[in-house]
C-alpha cells in the first residue's frame, strides 16, 4: 500500500521480536486490518496527535476515570486509551471464543469439586496446599451449593499474544472482574474518532453487554416471581466506582452499599 511520505505510517517498521497487529513481518497490512492501516496511513503525525487528544478529552468530560491509590499526584486518572485499533479476524476470534468457553467450563467444574468432594486433590492432580492454603479459599463454603449451581457468572480473562501471534491466557479474574465499562466507553470514542470505520470493518458490537449481564444475574436468582438484582459497591473511593455507577445505570438496577442492605427474617 502506497503511503504519502508525510503520513503517519510512511516510516513504520514492525519489531522483529513481537507480533504486529497491523502488518506482517514484511510491513504488508494484514488482510483483516487493511482498512485500519489505510485509515491511519491517511493521517499525518499532527492529525494523529489531535485525534488522540480529542479522544482523551472526551473520556475526561465523561468522567471515565479510575483510582490509583499509590500515586501521590492524585487519585483520579483517565483510563489509558490509544486510538490505534486492535483488529482481530472473525475466524481467529471464533477459535479464541471456543477456547475461552471450554476454559470457563473447566474452571466451573474445578470450583464445584474443591468445594465439595475434592476429588482433584485426592488424585494428586493439584497439590492440596496450593488450594487449601490459598488466601482466597474459604473452607466454610465447602458443601454450599450456589443458586442454579453457578459460581462463575462473569470472568475477566487477560489475553496476550506471543511473538508468533498465538493468543495466550495471562490470568483468569473470576471473583469481581472489572474493566468492561471502559471497553464500552472506548468503543463510543473510537466511533467518534473514526466515523463509519467500524461499519466498514464489520466490527461486532459490544453495547449489549449490560443487558446480557442483567439477564445473567436474573437467571441465577433464587426461585421467585420477581427477583431483585442490585449492584453492590464499596463506595465512591473504590478504584472501580466509575464502572459500578456505569453498569447499574445501563442495567437499570440499584447501586447499593453494604449499609443499604438488611436481612428480613
């Protein structure tokens, strides 16, 4: 693809030690990322910086921030955002999706076992001390069966690519994973920065997530005619408070703190 000498990517060279999401080793745009490369290639460095600044300003104006307790310069930080899109081919994502579903099913079975018969520990597949000595293991919950037997309602799986481009799982966040609100807000900003580009690429939407989450919560509620779902937050000083307020608003459910709740009978 021919680029103007003053364009953003005119001197761009991929690193030999890493997988490049946009171009292959020879610098040729990957098929599924060609539209993204063309969009970026038509920008000058000054235009790119301007769009990056506008994107960050939009996030600030919308209050898309998170807290950093260890930073003495202030606690509220804008969520890091780069306007360079990471485009994944549909066929490749289909494989990743199948693998993630399989992984979550295995983790669900693992948790069900360690909180019941613990056959995996008896068989020596995993050392007992690794599980029973973990800070997050709660022995009092052994034998407790959650509603609809579901323990993993949502999961935050951190994915990376190795130098060959293969997706690898860095870690599984299964307790209270956060971050999806930033995904949704980033998508809105991307649409503003690159108008009509997502439609041209045929990018899958993500805006249905809050409703899917609400549906998931209601699906595991104890049997009753009208289950009540709430989103519990530690309060405005929590690092993920923006996400708590965002999701409660998008799902149409109450945002509560522990002091708002009581047990009747």
